[in-house]
């Protein structure tokens, strides 16, 4: 079950990359399809608990606010980290 504070994986979309690139950043380059860890900041009720706002931690000293993202596969979605 998705709850606030959980860590998920977020896959960047082309639009995410454009928005991140327009910010004053210190971190490393980002590209569409790259996966980064994210903390769930809010879960929206009534969407099977799969729609959330995320604070995505990029490679470096930066983060990205990803709002209203669905669970899924591919760009612009979050997923559970694989069990190792």
C-alpha cells in the first residue's frame, strides 16, 4: 500500500527533463527514461492509492517535484523498487 514517506522509483519523462533543465541546478545531467528514488509526499484518495506527489532525488544536490504521478512502467510514472 502506498503511504506518505515510502520510497519509490520514478522514471523521468521528456517534459520532466525540460523542466529540470530550466532550473538553476548544480547536479549531473538528466535524461528521459532515467530512474531516480523518490519519497511519497502525498497520496490521493479515490485513485486506488496509486496517484501521488513525489519528491524526486536527482544525481547531485538537486531534487524535482513530480505532482500527480501514477504507478506504472515507463516515463512519467513511479514503481516499487525491485526486491533484492
